[in-house]
C-alpha cells in the first residue's frame, strides 16, 4: 500500500520543481521586503523635509520686517574733532575711528581756542548736546573733561589732548543679506 502524500508536496512533483518553487517564494519575499523599505524611506524623507516628524520642531523664520526704520542716535548730532595735544595727525586718527563707529564727523583740525591740553582732553557741548556728549563720547574717552559752552545746536566737540586714549576703528558691518519673507 502506498502512503498518502504529505500536504506540502504535490503529487508527482520532482525535486527540481520543488526547488524552483522555493526559489520563487524566496524571491517574492525579498522583493516585497525591499519594496516596503523603499516606500518607508520615501515617506520618512518627505516628512523630514516638511518638518512633520514627531519631536521635530519647525524652524523659526529668519527674517523680520520692521515697520519704521530706527534712527541711529550717533548720527543725530555732528561731532567735530580738534587737536590740542601737539601730536600732528592725532585729530584725523580719532576722526577716522569715530566715522567707522557711525558718527557724523564734521570739522577736523586744530583747536580753534588754540589751547594745549596735557591731559586726556575736553568734550565741549551745548545744552541740547549734553546727553550725546555724556552717553556716546565720554564712554569712549574716559577722563576727558565735560565742558558746557554756549552753543545752541546739538553738535559736540572732541578736543584731543596729549593723553587721549587710542580709539580702535570698528570692524566693518556684515553686508545685509536679501531674504524673501
């Protein structure tokens, strides 16, 4: 008597046919797995680009638009630089440093009062220029005497003495980038 064939074998199947069927199943499984991985990678990439992954924060916008332009307080008054220390070209050096810092430099030359100052120097101003003189100029030249004279405008005079500190020029400002908002 012949034994019934097991369920996984087909009747009259040769060994070559069984091997072919196993290779076919293996190939289908591998191709299906690769296809699933390709689709998952594509979906992950799209979500990554759109910042929609769990735990991923959206990037903050990098450009801001101001409604009104602000006025630089250093350009709200004129700054005159005078040399009273005896070193030739010292007023010009201070004027270049002040211009690099955004100040509106007017007259550069020798002291019109023809004083010789052995100390740091003087900062001369009128009643309306007192705030600018103490807030902007006196911080750059500590030790300079604040002298209020009778002028009525906002101009400030810096009189460079022989002990006037060296004011380094400001580094150049980076060029503004054009960004579309």
